[in-house]
C-alpha cells in the first residue's frame, strides 16, 4: 500500500514536470505506457536446464516452463508455437520453438510491475548490470509508438529466482533470460522530442538515471 501511495505521488509529480517542461495543456498529452509484454521461449528455458539431452518437445520441459510462467504472473500465458524443421538425415521429431507470453495492459497492473521491477528488485537489477534504457525501438508503422526492450536473467527478479531455486532446481536462473517489452505512446506534441528523454520522465524510470 505504501509503494502504491508513493507511486501515485510520483506519477503526479511526473505529469506536472512533463506539462511544465514540454508546455503541454493536459495530462492526456503526457507519454503513457500502453502495455508491458513479458515472454520467453522454450529454447531459452531449455538452454539453462541441466539436462541438455531433453528437447523443447519434452513434456517435462513444457510443463515446468508453463508452471514457472503461471507462478511468475498469476495468469495463464498465451502460447505461440512454431515448428523448426527436423534435422536433415535424422529420424527425429521436429523441435517446437514455442514462446510463452503475457501482455499487461491495465494501469494498476502496469504500476504494480513497475514497483516490483524498479523498487523491490532494483538491487538485483543493478547487480546483474542490466541497462533498462539501452534498447529503444520505434514502431515504424505508428510514429507515436516506440518499444523499450530488455532481456533480463531470471536471477534479477526475486519471485522468479526463488521459484527456480526452490521448485525447479535444475534451472540456472542466471542463464535463463526473460524478455520485457514496454510499449510507450507519446503525443503529437512530443513527436520531435528524443524518446529517451521522455522515458526518463516516466514514473520510476528516472531511477535508472
């Protein structure tokens, strides 16, 4: 509750700062995080798994990956499945290149995630030497949208590291990478403003400097 209260205060200060700095007439013109996507592939999960003889087709791998994602997010992930061609000359089932993904769209859940990442897990993020503002990708078809992408080891997230350490002990949390994607929208008033500058004004992103 205290974190939520502080976040609301930070959000208010952020909007005020943005309105003043960029001469905006309304809070509706400030940049917004439209959604956060969290995903990982079974190949990434398997790569960190101790038993390398298993494949992404093995039920053990699929079930453990699904349970991990459900525990991490508290909801059933979307499963995107693609099939990789079988190795030529070998009588082997083609491996699947499945990815588990969830998209957070509601403002309350987005705020909860930001608090978790930038406050509760920030010491771990620093320890892993992650750079949350390092990869900004514009959405070419929609000039007012851009993505902030980050690949982070499971060890940088307390809940993920704890679950893997205590439940799926055969996974090395430092070698298992989870992808985060923040989709951010800016207004036409900010179209000429550097995207990095806008992100640094969003609540809690300023912690990154």
